[in-house]
């Protein structure tokens, strides 16, 4: 019964440090967000104690009457939000969701066609050290050298030659909409299943600000913690005909007991994702990314050999191309860290630098939109980043501009008092 700070001061202190970091700096990692207080409460709850292998109404453990209500709510909300026939909300993470999807759709040794990791794909879409690359026979498509966009004619050619069992669309680093109808037509042409991993842009889809893959794909997977703004976890949506296979691929195929505290937090965040406030937040996320892309194509930045992949963005992130810049990805990440902005370095397509260094930065606006940023604040943060990347040596001024923005938009006020609910 002792409070955390008393029982385990070392962990408590590191947690306090992380809270201070989130408050005092500007979070622009494109895969991160700030969850609402209600989501933290659901996740930090007694539900963490409960085992509930199986599915609502068909559990392998007793005492599941309350967690059944929660999982049913989460499933119903996921289906309604995205207009899907079927939802499984048990995956512990995006990677686990994807493992289950692959297990349901294909057998080891069969062919998977996905976006190359080096061109913005995810590890679970066939990277050779990942289970997906080890278990399946992987072919990749990439972006074109000219405009860094996915060329659907090229995807069609590769698919016709490869005859994959599954085609995966979706990405971890790609700043444009994908053509889901074209993916569907290619899948139909070669007799493949279409899986879309919408982990990054699910929040935009929920808000109606991004084309939905649900009508086109056999199966859609997602994380819940990126633009969708919920707890770290995954979910799967599908046409009803896939329900049985997917459920059994998640449990017992890939996982044991579901994390009911995470599922409760998912239910809460899926409720929030249906609100007007959420839509407004997604709109500010999009506008913020456009403001950023515009600033980073300004003359002072371009003069330093810095550019923005595809010249702009349709989504919540901007990919900065440093291939012609003195600055590499690591240095860019460090420079922005020094002024108080957190981003991640990211390989760009055809990157000449090694993967631990890279020639790119991936900068996202979802977390700051959740913090309340609108046009004015995004214009300011975009200018701070632009000025830094254009080589300003006045780091102190940039730092104080960051501190002012952070102070103007307080985060988790009063958290110290209620986190031990
Ligand atoms: N799918 C995509 C497209 C992603 O970008 C990510 C995370 O980066 C994942 C899946 C994996 O999610 P997780 O880190 O929860 O396993």
C-alpha cells in the first residue's frame, strides 16, 4: 500500500524526470502522442490484475464479467469508428497485430509484397531481421527516384511478376496518401489479399481527414498510440469472413492473456476519437504539418541543401531530406534536441549514409496538436526548426522560444496529485 515514491524512489524519480521532459520540451516524434488523463487512469488501474484468455463470453478464466463489458465496448467502438465489420482489440502492440494478420492471411514460405523499410515501410512488412522477413518470402516495392512517391504502375509490375499471397500497404515514414483503390485492383489482378497497416494515419482516418483503407482492404491493422492518441497497443479490423482466423491468430496464435488495462484504455480512446474535439485536433495536426513543410522549403533552409521529401505533406509528418546537406540525420536530431525539440533521424529513400546516421529527419505534429497547438504555435515551432536547420548559431534564443511555447501550453497539470488514483 506504500505509494510509489516511497516504495521505489528510483523508479519514481525517473518517472518524474520523464514527466518533466514531456512538459518542458516539444515532442515531435511522429509516432508519439499525449494520451488524455482518462486513458492514463484506465491503463493505470486494477484491470492490470486480471487474466482473461479467450474472448468475451468465451473465456478460459472465471471472474471475467466486468472485463467482458470493457472488451465488448472497445470492439464495438472500433467497428463503429472505422465502419468495419469486425474488430480484435487484443494485440499488445502494432507488431503483434501484424504478426497475427500475417499468420491469418498466409503460411510461412509464401510471398509477401510490402514497402521497403528503406523507403518508409515498417519492420513487420518484411524486413529481413524481423519475423516477417524470416518467415515469409518477401518482395518489396519502393518510391520513385524522381518524386519519392509510390508509383502504382511500378507496384503493379512488381506484383504481376512476384504473384504475392499478400500485399501490404501502409507505412512508417511516407508523407502522402496512398491509393487504396489501386492497391485493391492490383491485389485482385494477381489474386492476393490486401492488408493495410494504418498505424500512423489511423487518427486522421477516424476524423475523416484521410482516405479510409477499410472499404478496400481484406484486413486493416493499426497501433492505437500514434495519431489515434490512445495507449501503446494494436488492433485489427477486417471483413467478417476473416473474423475466426484473425481471432485465433491473436489468441492462441500469438498471445496469451490480453492486457485488460490496455483494452480499457483503448475503449476510452476510441470513444474520444469519435468526438468533434478529436476531429479539431486532427485538423490542427494536419495544418501544423503543412505549416512545417512550408517553412522547411524556405530559401534560408534550401540554401543549406535541406529539402522536404515530395515537397510537402498530406499527413501528420514531414520528412526532411538531408542528403545534400552538411548536416546528417544524427546531427540534425542532436541539434534539435539541444534546442528542446524531440524528433527522430530517419533514413530517406536512396540514403547514402549508414542506418545509424541517416540523411533524414521525421518530424510529426500529432503530439503538439494534442497539447493544444494551433496555426500560431505551429508557425513559431516551424520557424525555430527552420532557423536551426538553416544553421543559426544562436541556440540560446531558439531554446528560450521553445521554453516559452512549452510554458504557454502546460501538460498534465496536477498529474502529481492524481497519478496514484
Ligand atoms: N506498423 C507501423 C506502420 C508502424 O509505424 C509501427 C510502429 O512504429 C508498428 C506497426 C509497430 O507498432 P509497435 O511499436 O506498437 O509494435
